[in-house]
């Protein structure tokens, strides 16, 4: 897919864009979204808060990968598979996320997390049974984060898919 809005090239960047992109690793997601500096600044702070929140990284990455599958978001999947692996998910688990919450082998919490993504995606609400299953393992802050992580990565998936943000060439090596 040809990008509908291309990444901001080095020679097009002003001081504000350069400052906002510091430490981002020049990934296409950032160099594209920085074209809207005000939104980029607020969005990246919110996303950063979720990546360092109270929800354990493994659980967060399960949510993100399931959102990536449900939204058919190749960029997000390519970015988050290595993060998921570094967060303790096995290659088998990463592959199995595509099969959903009813696939054999998931713990009760893992299945509830995947089901929460599906329910939010399909009905914009976590059902009572799934909420109760999550609440057996997660505290109040973490339950809020489940909803916010799923919403954030839907936003990201919708945006990257619509803008045509390309996966970096080195993603095949990750």
C-alpha cells in the first residue's frame, strides 16, 4: 500500500518536529503522525502512560496483539510481536492470539483478556461475565487500563490502516 500521508522527511522537519521525534527511533508511525504536532504530543504522552501503567506488560501485549488481529493491523502486529516476546509471551502464544479466547491453552486471565478485546470490538462494552473474570485477577487501576489499552490500540490501528503507514523494512528481522 502506498502511504496516503507519507512520513515527514528529515529535510522537511522544523525544530518542533525534531524535538517531538527525539527518542522515537524514526519509526514510520511517529514520523507520519508528527505531521500533526499538537495531536502527536498529546497522543504520545497518553500512549506512553499506558505502556508504563499498572497492567503487567505481558497482559498489555496480549490485548494489543488481539486488537491488531481484530483490526487487521499489520503495522501494529509487526511492532508488538517482538515487544510481546520480550514481555514473556512465547512464539506459540503470540501465534495463538489470532485464534482468540476459546483456543486451547489459555489461562483463565489470558482468555478473559482476549475476550475483553473481542467484546469491546464487537459491542463497545466488556460483558458482565468477562468483567467478573478479569476482576478476579486485576485491580481497579488495571481494569481501567484494559479498556484504555484496547481503545488506544483501536485508535492507532484505525489511523495507521487509513493513512497507509508502511511497515519498516527491518521488521522482517525482528
